[in-house]
C-alpha cells in the first residue's frame, strides 16, 4: 500500500514548480538565485467588468441618459470620478478604477483595472528550469517541514521559537515585542485575541502546531503567512518537527502557506536554506509502507505522535470499533506498542 509522506528533514534537496494558471511573462532566468518573496512570473488575469446604471442614477429614461454623459468610450476612470450629471443634485459616479469599454441604453460598462497576477518563488533557491510564458522550477537545499493548512501567503524572516515544548499553547504572553518582524513558532492557538494582537508585532510569519477551528476565518485574514503543522483542535507539534525547528532558532526561514492540494501534492511548508556539501537526494512524496519506517499518526488514537513501524501483519486487522483494515504495528516513543490502520499514518520523510 502506498504511504503518503510528510517531509520533516534536516537536509534535503527540494524541487518546486511554480507556474501561472494563464500565460504571462517569466521575470527570472535559469541559474538565477531567488528569495522566497521574489516575483518569478506575472500575468494579467481575465478582465472584470462593472456596470454603471446612469439612467437610474440620474432618474431619467434609458434613451435620454446618453445626453447627460460627460465621458466616452475609451476614457480612463478612477473610482468616484464623475461620469454623468443632471442638474445640481443628480450624479453618476464611477464605481471602480478602470476604462469605459462600452455605452449602451443608459448604462456604462467599465473594464476594471486589475493588478497583475504575481507568482512568488515560495522558497529561497536557484532557478533550475524556465517554462516559457508560465513559470519556473526552483531548487533549494535545506531543512524542510511540511504542514496541513495554510492561509495562502508567502514571506520569510528569522525564526523565533516561542513554544517551550510540543504541547505548549500560543497565548498573548508569548507575544514578545523583542521578536517583532520574526517568523514565530507557537503551539496550539485557541485564543482570538492572541492572533489579533500578533498583527502589532508585524510578524513575517506564524507556524502553529494546531489551531482552533473557530479561528480559521481570522487566520485567513492575517497579513502574514500562517502555517498549521498538525491540524485543528488541540494537537501537539510532532516531535520531529519541533526538534528540527527549535534547533534552528535565529536562522532565516521561508514560509509558503499555500493551501493543501491533495490532487497536485502541493502543501504548506517551511524551508530553512542551508549550505550543503554535495547534493542530497530529492525525497519521494509517496512510498510503500515497510518495517523500520518512521511514521506520524495523522488521526486517532494518538494524533501527531511519532513512531516506527515494527511489523505489517498480513490481511485485515479488526479494531475495537469493529472496523477491519490493513494495519501496522507501531512502536511509539516510550516503547508503547500500538496497532494502527495504515490510513491513519504518514511516513516522515
């Protein structure tokens, strides 16, 4: 059975394709060194349109509205610009920045000026390949930690570890003003005020062990990337990730909090660029389960616990719930033995 892999490794060669969804312009060249926040490609997204109902705004019949227009097709508008006027009290104002694309039957069609779609590198590294008009492939060597949820933003900064142990909570007393502008590692966050107050520290990123489900909408609105390592509810940081991150305090870390996409395999992650002698291999994203593998529990009974597969019994195993499933006998830290469905574990790679 194929095993999903969560990458938590102190040294790996990481290779990431960064591609635009539509054709655009690639802004870097092969061999160029990039930072996580560098724009590597950009494109103009499909235009959006807004309709200004001049007739209604002026209180006239549609066929008479054109007589009050003060603009014509092709004119550039800023939001709030005067488009038409009738007497002293009736005006039609532009509802968006853009350009007049058409005028018909008392209505003005505005092509809204949109910002270009910019694609960031996502991690520090070297441009290994350029895909014309679409993007690049970036390679880096460093420490690598993957999570399960992100709010879609990218940034980097020096790593500050505010979690004292894997079970710690991220609370307001952890918001040390001396850590302004850092990427913080916290434990479980279940307090809305802590997230709200963290904005004042102008963080470059926040890595959490877990997050209260009710705080997901707020985390999505944070001005910095939020990366959740384990999931939702009160879960500890897995021991492998905590050890790796807590031993790299002060190093520059990039956080790419892109959403987890099970179809493409892309997931939120953090990378600490490190000098390396030689070229380490690129880890696989899928492996076959085998004895001796280090694994992480992704579900009950011990979510986020780390262990080693000791055996893979043949056939299906029956569990107390009545479920029969392929399973592994896992030795957890502390010599605890547990029979776990294979669907509930991931390989730590």
